[in-house]
């Protein structure tokens, strides 16, 4: 019986991409609600909770990726970018300051890119590890 090996970089790319799509579709959700009878500006709880689901999944992916990466700079960038994305999402929830959504998109794209880079150049699953 073969156990499926789930690559944390693949999970990270998927979670970051889904997070970005979630952020892109949120304004369309508001537009669709604007035509409804109740004109509330509240985001549905389940839709908003997806932010934290994506953060948790991406944290776990980064945790496992950092353990298997050979490049310290990639490890630091992954953790730093995740912290930035988390703070942007928490800031949006708490409405501490008004920041453009482009920062959230950039952080999600950066996380995906870092996972792809690590997967291609810095993943260490055997003795053939990169040492840049």
C-alpha cells in the first residue's frame, strides 16, 4: 500500500492562489448583495472565515516547506511574507487602517512564487540538494 506524499510547496501554491482568488471575488460578493432586499455591508461569516482557513493552511505548508528547504533566504522570505499577509488580513478584519488590496494580492502572489521557486530549486528530499 503506497502512502500519498503530499508536497508542502504544492499545498502552499494552492492555498496562496485560492486566497488571492477569494480576495478578488469578495467585491463581486458585495455587488451581488447590493441588489438584494437587505442592504447590509457585512461580509457573510463563512466567506470571511475562509481568510483564516487559508492562513492556517498556508502556515502549515510554510512550516513543512521550511523544514525541507536548503536556502535560508527562501525560508526567511516565506515566513516574512506569511507574517505580512497575516497582518494585512487581520488589519482588514479589525479595520485598523485603510490599505489598498494590492498589498494583500502582492503578498499572496509572493507566497505562491516562493513556493514554486523552492519546489524547483531548493527542495531537499534526498542527497541531491541545491546549495546556492
